[in-house]
C-alpha cells in the first residue's frame, strides 16, 4: 500500500513531542510552586489572607474546588483526546506492520489512563495515584504514536 500522508505523519509526530515537552514543563513548574491544581489563584488568595492575618484557609476548603476539579478533568481530556485520535488515524491509514494491534493497545491505555486521571484529580489534594497513571498513559500514547508516524514517514522515502 502506498504511503498516504507523509507530511501530516511527520508533523503530527513532532507536534506530539512538543506536547510532551510542554506537559513536562507545566508539571515541573507545578511541583516547584506546589500547585496541584489550577493556575495558582488559590495559592495567591491564601498568601494574601495569611499576610492579613486571616483565618487559615485552604483551596480544598472552598465549596468551588470540586468545580475546579471537574473543569480540569474535562478540559484535560478534551485537550488530549482529539490529537491522540488524529495521530492514531494517521498511523492506521498508513498501515505500518503491526499497527492495528499497537493502536488497540495504545488507545485502550489512553482511555483507561484518562479515567484514572479523572479519579486521581478528584482525590484529596488532587494528587491521587490515578492522576500520575493518567499522565504517564497519555505521554506514552503520544510517544508510541509519534514513533509509529515517524516510522511511516521514513518508509515513504523507501517507496
């Protein structure tokens, strides 16, 4: 079968590597600043209240914190799912050897990982193990799909 989408395969692969880089940078910054969820707004408010000798306040105590968790669970899924499916479509369309089995495994792992991520995000302090499992499943999905598409791209020069 002739290779159908070499340019899109190549760019989807390198874009995935950039997504992984940005994900790692965001995670490292979260860890450095000790911000488990959101953009630091809760921490800014907490610092302000502490400077003004207000009562001890925690973001998790807010009645709105569950909403923040739900929004981030949804947004994180919606940010990743279309790109994973696009990369999988490109890989399947180019039909490299073993692609179908690999795609079943990767797409199942991504799906299960996203469920784990949502459960972990809704745990205490949003730091449940499921969140880590979800992140790793997503990163590995990007890596495997990038590899499949780069392999297919390289094959396009051999035909």
